[in-house]
């Protein structure tokens, strides 16, 4: 009998027999390749030449320097000394000296213009230098100037009359009856079709004589000064708007600029005679606020009326 050998299909078995060992062999081969690639990648990351190398990474910025806090400037305490800050106060003392100088020179400029008469704002400035900047070189100067000044008294009552026309600021040069007639509290004036009379008027708490209401009008204020002897007198004038002032019928002051009123804006002087002296102030209004301030200074005491 002929013996034939049965040929085994090549694809069904691997050496060693069965399909399972063949699959494990193939997977094992792939796994070793993948592992080799992965290990190579990791090694290149630590070699300093790959994308993951730390050799080319930017260095972290250096830490910031420790912060330094500068003490805030302090207001001068009483006596012109800076508050304690624990540092050098020489610079602050220089500032106090400059501030005291500025205040003193402003006050002195006003006294140079007004003579030996201290308006309220000048007295306030000089007292501030003496009290708040006592250790500066300007404190004794301010104290000496205060001792030489004569006080100025605010006018707080006056007779007023208003209603005279002031079209286009022409009232300043128009002569109305209060300028030509002797004062009489009972006098009546014709003003823009109405009757105007003198009214006793008081200043407010700031010493302002408020003449409102009224627009494009002219007003007058009248008062008398009784002096014990002939002497020089100074008037501190502040008006809203244009104005003139007469002492005993002589014009000694004029302002032609429309403006708001401030105390002691301008000054003028004249001679008082012994006895009664008359003062007439003319104030012209456009629109807005309307009023005046008036302060009087004299070496010898005077009496104001009303």
C-alpha cells in the first residue's frame, strides 16, 4: 500500500503548533519595537538636544527687590514742627520756611499798599505765621508787623437807595440826585418811573451789603464818620460791580471794571476833619450778584453812623 504524507496548510500553525503562540509572538514583537521607540524618546528628552530639553528653557526672572515705603508728608503741628516720622526732617523744615515766607510776604505787600492798617485778611495771615510757623525766621517778623498795625473796622450799617437806570454801564458817569443833594433820610427820588427812598440797611454776617434784587441799576450808600481830630483815614472797598466813593464831596476812589465783590479788594485814603464827615458810595449793577464791602481804618478812634 502506497503511503502518502498529508501536507499541512502553511497558514494554520506556527512552529510549535497552534494559533495562540503565533499571535503572542507577533504582539511581543510589536511591543518591543514600541518600547524601544518610547525609551529613545525619553532618553532624547534628557540629552539636552530634544524639544523637551531644559537646556534651552528661559530662566525664571529674579525676585523683585524688597519694597521701600516712604513716609507721607505731614502737616505742620502747632509751633511749625513736623510730626515725628523717624527720618530726616530737614527737608520738611525747609518747606515750612517757604510756606511762612509766602504768607508773610503776601500780608506785607498789602500793608505796604494800605499803610499801617490791618485788614481782617492781613491780620489772619500774620497770626497764622506766628502760631503755626513759630520756629521759622518769619514768625518774629510777622509778630513785629502785627504790633504796628492799626485795626480796620467793618461798616455794618448804611443808608441805601437804588433803582436808578444803568443801561450799558452808563450809570457810572450819569449824575443822579444823591450826588447833588445833601443827605436827608426823608428825601424821595424818581427812579425808572418809581419812587425810591433811603433805607437803613444792615450788612450780613460776612459784612456784605446785599443790594439784590435788581439788574442794570445804580445804587448809593451813605454814612457819616465822626472823628475827634483831623486825621488820615483809609477805606477798604470791595464792590460788585463798578463804583465810586466820595469823602466830604470829594471823589477819592473809582473802579470801572465789572466784577464780583470781595472784602478789601481795593483801598483809598483821605483826610477826616474834626467832627462829622460824609461818605457816599455809588455801586452799579449789571446782572447776577450785587453788593459791596466797606472797611475803615484810622489811627484815632472814630464813630460811624447810622
